[in-house]
């Protein structure tokens, strides 16, 4: 049989111990929750409800102290009152857990809010990156277009280059052959250009080529194509133009160049700046496109050997 005195002692001590331990745990948890809530309220990106949580946990902390102090220092009373104290301490412990959970949940919510804010910032950064990528792509397209344009334009005169001429020339001659319509080609070479550049400088030679290009451009139609064919040569492709008309245009331009007051003309042979011209018209005796171009170039070589002359391709 258990000793009645021991049984009574245990009956008094156990509820009192449970009450004391629960109250102390309540104080500890409530204090921890208070510290967390205080830290949340001081953050720069604090949750709007952080101050309310701080006040709530402070009230619970104060309540825990009010419950814990009597539980620690009052003597055992036994009976139903001790049982009520034990229940109250268990309830206090539950309140501490709730306070701890609230503070922790608010902290996690605040952390989640900060994470969500960071995600939005990253989304904005990503949007900016996509926009910047689009701008870079547009810049690359612009540079590519400019490069393509530069490859078909002469940097000195601003005229189309040989590359563009070759494409248009082949296409135009095919059209003329298919439609049985005339098309003329005139090639012009600036006489003594290398001598001019050697005596007066490359810049002066470029200015000379620009001046001659302006004379050519002023004497052709909108439907004609004027290009810088080579460093010392120009070409005029003239659709719907027969040989007789092409010779007339070529000789007129040759005459205008020879009589123009270019810089340093007095120091040049014959005291003038001159050009030599080769002219041919299609359909020609040779129907092949490359052969026709070769015939006009051969006529230019003959004119260039004599200087300031015009020769017709035959």
C-alpha cells in the first residue's frame, strides 16, 4: 500500500510543478515572440501590421509574468484549486505557443513580402534587359544596313559602287534582250589621275573626282545609272538608249569636263583635266552580256591610249 503522506505530497507537488513550469515556459515563449515582433517593427521594409503584433505580444508577455510570479512563490494548497492552477498553466503555455506562432508567422510573412518585392524587382530588371536586348538588336540591324549601304556606295563621290552596278547591269541587259529594247553603256576614265594625285595629293584627287561626278550627274536622266566603276573610272548605264544617242551624251560630257576650270588644270598635260570615253549599245554584235561589257572596256582602252577621246565598241 502506498504511504498516504507520500501520496498527498505528490498530489500537492505535481500540479504546483506543472503550473510553475508552464508559467515559466509561457514567459520564455512570450518574451521570444516579443523580441521577434520588435525586430519586425524596426525593419525598413516592415510589414504594416508589425506594430500591432508588437503590442499584442507585449500584452501576452505581461500576462505571462502576472501568471508566472504567483505560480512560483505561492505554497501548495492541494485539492481542486491546485488542479485549476495546473489547467491554467497549461492554458498559459498554449497562449505562449500561440504568441510564438503569431510572431513567427508574421516574420515569415514579412520575409515572404520581401521576397515578393525582390521578385518584382527582378521582373522589372528582366523587362529592362529584354528592352535593352531589343534596342541592341535594332542597333545591330541599323549597323548592318549601313554596312550594306556602304558596300554599294562610293565613299568619295557618294555614287553607287561597282557592286551595285554589276547587279543592275546584268538584270537590265537581260530585260533588254527579252524585250528587244536598246540599252547603252558608257565607260569614262579620268586621264592622268595618278599623276594628278602624285603632284597635288590624294585629297585634291578626291575633290577632282567629286567635281567630275557632279558634271556626269547633271547630264543624265533619272532612269540612268551613274556609278564609280573603278578608282579612275565612271560608268553610265542608259536604258532605252541606242548607240547614236549614247555617243552624243558621252561626247558632250567629255567636252564639258575638258572645259571645266578644275584646280591645277594648268599644270596638267594640255593644260586641262580630261576624260576618255568608251561607248557601246545593246543589242550588239555579240549577244553575251560579259562579252558586251568587254567590248565597251576595250573601246575605253583605245580612247584612253589617245587621251580625251571617245571610241565606240565594235
